C-alpha cells in the first residue's frame, strides 16, 4: 500500500499519456496522493481537467504561473513528493533530463528535486533505438534514475518493437517497490549463478563461458525488493552482490547440495550454466603426458538441479524459474524444457556468438509461462533482472 505517499506524476507529450490517467487512478487505489504535472505537449493528448478530476489535486502546468508560485514554488513542489514519476517519458524529456536542462516546469522540477526519480519511457521504436536516446538512457541510469520498460509490441504509429510504455500494473508494482519496505520483504529466494567447474584432475577442469552477470543482477534486484536472497554461485567472473547470503561452489553436485541446504524457499531462480556431465574417472593427481596419448575421460551425468527442485513433493518453492540458453529454435526448445523440467517459468535467450549475450552486459529474453510466450526487448542484464524481480513479486502475490 502507498498510504500517505505523495507522488509527483509528470506526464509527457506522447500518445501513451492516456495510460497515465489510469495510472493516477491505480496509484490512488493504493492510497497514494498523486499530483499531476503536464508538459505543454502532454496537453495535446490529455486535458488538465481530466488529470485534475482523476487525481482530485491541482494540476501544475506552467513554470511562470504567478498564483502557483505564490501558493507553492516550483522548488517546494519538486521536494514535497516522496517520488517523481515521469510517464510517459518522451525522448525529448529524457534528453532534457540527461543534459540537465530546465526550460519548462517539468524539466525544472526534475532538476531541482532531491527525491528519487523514476521514468517510464514511451516513444517510436526508431526514436528509442537512436544512439542519442540510448546515450541519454545510459546517462540517466548512471545518475541513479530508475527506468521502467519500455515494452515491445505493436505501436500506435504502426511500427513494431521496443518503445511501448510499460503497462500500468507494472508501473504500480515498481512505484510500490520504490516507496515501501520492499514487496519481497520476508520472502526467501534462492538464485544460482555462474558456470560450474567439473574437474579432470587437480589442475584441469571442464567449464563454460557463463560470466555470472545475469545471475548476480537477479540476486541484487531481488535483494533490492527486500528479499532474503541465498546466492549459490560457481566460479563466476562477476563477484557476488553485497547483502545476500553467498555459497560459492565448483561442481554441479556441490551446487545441488548447497541449494538443498538453502531450502525451504518461496522462489528459486536457476540462472547458473550447469555442466550436464562430470568426469567420472577424474584423477586425484595431475595427469601426465604419456606416449600412449590422451587418457580416455569417462563421463557421468550431473544431477539436474532445476528439475530436482521443480519435482519436489515436499518443500517445492511456490515459483521455480529456469533459464534456457539456446542457439537454435529458442522458443520451441524453451517451451519443451519448461514441460520437461516441471518448472513454472523459463527465461529463454539466444546465446549464439553473434548476439554477444553470453558473457556480455545485455540480454534479450523471452518469458515462457503457462500463459504463453512474452518477448522482452533487448536491454541491460540489470534491467532484465529488475523486470524479472518485479514479475516474481507479482507472482508471489504482492
Ligand atoms: O538442460 P539445460 O542445461 O539446457 O537447462 C537449463 C536450465 O536448467 C538452467 O536454468 C540451469 O540453471 C538449469 N540446470 C540445472 N542443473 C543442471 C543443468 C541445468 O539446474 N544440471
């Protein structure tokens, strides 16, 4: 609930502005006070009267309004709220924010505030993908501004791709997460991450290219929503995030044992790239080069951690999420994997070398659930993690 929380909602001038009227209602349903600010362009899409009627508050529009300044100056207005939300955040507003311009009421409030700021971008797909917008986005994220969405799908302009404003319930969950103790407070979530190392002898092992970046980001995002996170990681490039319980392991068998020890949990996210096999005849001493050539390695199957936990009769987490790193037929394989492993969700991604996803900082995933397949736009692994954490919060009924 958002009782006694005050939100300054800056509505930018885009076709998605109509959704912001619904956002006002939904935030008020949660008990929040919503004070709307309309840019000039926003008034082409929604009227100040509808924003005022829905919010039951005065609507602010003009930097140089003498009455407004006498009642509450713009500096005070920018600091009176607990959170500033910009929805829709147009390409123009993002550019102004990233450059620190203050040439109208909205941009001035955003520059003058000392409160957290969240933006919900919405624009044409080409505008979103333009290097200038992506540069501004990176700057805003570096400045500590939370970014929600955008979603991918058909757009009002007839094109298809990332740029649609996030849906209202998702924005409400993000606002709630930002303004309350954390929707996952009191929930225990296990996250596996990184590669496994399967020894051949004391100095050699079989590994894979997983960096652990996505798993670490998921653990951090869940922690940020208040969850009590157990992070079970193989030898990853990326260090474990702060503020989580860490179990470092090497092999798949050790990973399973650490996961079992960490149960019970409300949810489990298996982001690790676990080796399917281990060397059954691994040597206790270093294998020497012999004239006979390379010794034959014998392999035995590793336990499937995701499947084992998904199939538990007693103590199965309410939500089990697996990953499917594929190079071909990504969705078909992920859908089959979801059924085979018995997990609730699969996050599928294409890890073909040309995507740069394996070991890179970006991800493009599809979420496969019992309701079907949702394609998420390509975004930073941190943002993918945040979106997933919000979805987990929603699935756990918060
Ligand atoms: O079967 P595959 O390795 O493609 O499945 C990928 C998913 O299963 C990932 O979520 C991974 O963490 C998990 N997995 C596991 N234990 C294994 C193999 C995979 O938990 N032995």
